[in-house]
C-alpha cells in the first residue's frame, strides 16, 4: 500500500474544517440537501462516511484505494497493521470477520441521520461482535480498527468493489516506519 505525505493530511484537515461547519448549518435547515447553496453550481458534495473519536497519530499518512474482489476471493487482515481503514462498499457484498468488534454503518443511515435534526447528524452504527461474520452490501461502511486480525472476502456470485481510506502513522514507500519529528 502506498502512503502519502503529511501535507495531504493537512489538506484533508483544512477541507474538513470547511465541510464540518457547512454540514452543521445544513442540518438545521428543513428539507435542504446537506451543502446546497454553499457549493458552486454544477458541483455536488455527498457525505459518504464518517468516523469520529479516533485517536490518530501526529503526524500521519492518508491513502485512498479502490479494491475489487472477484467472487470467491479474499485475504487475511494483518493484526500488525497499525492503520485505521474506513471502507465504503460500492458494489457487491463482502464478508468480514475481525478478532475485535467492527463498527458498521448500514446504507442510508447517514442520509437518514442528516435529514433528522433530532439525530444531530450522527448515523446509527451497528457493532459486530469480535469473531462474528458480517456481510456488508453496497452503501454500507465499516471502520476497521488498527492492530486487529481477521478476514475479508467475497462469498457472493458478483464482483465486489470497496473504496477504502487508510489513515495511520507515517511510513515510507517500503513500508518501514519513519521517525516522527
């Protein structure tokens, strides 16, 4: 997995600082899409997933990957991988089993939470118990904690595609950790 530089983290944090106030303002408006009126015409912004309350290292790296799984394929998840992974299933279905609990947000939960002012904009999460298999469908998201082993695969008949945002400690392209300043 390729890692990006710390400057990308700064850009993401700056963009996050712009998006969060916009989201909070939009939540208070009835029947108005999350950021309509704040984006230039012809540009749309669609919240896909949130992961809050993470104890992130400083500095850290961010990488985004799209991973495809043909039917019957999968791989083990390395328990020594110190990155968080926020995964959004784009198509198909994935079967996941972790050695620790897994936080899943089912398709549509984020949109429902943002539409309901009383929910405060926070989607309902489902906690999958350690060792229990979970099937994620298109639109579902999952937050994979660091340093947890398990398995992920496609037990279905159709190809599955997942978009994954990795956030973790800085590493160079060889995968070796680099010292923090």
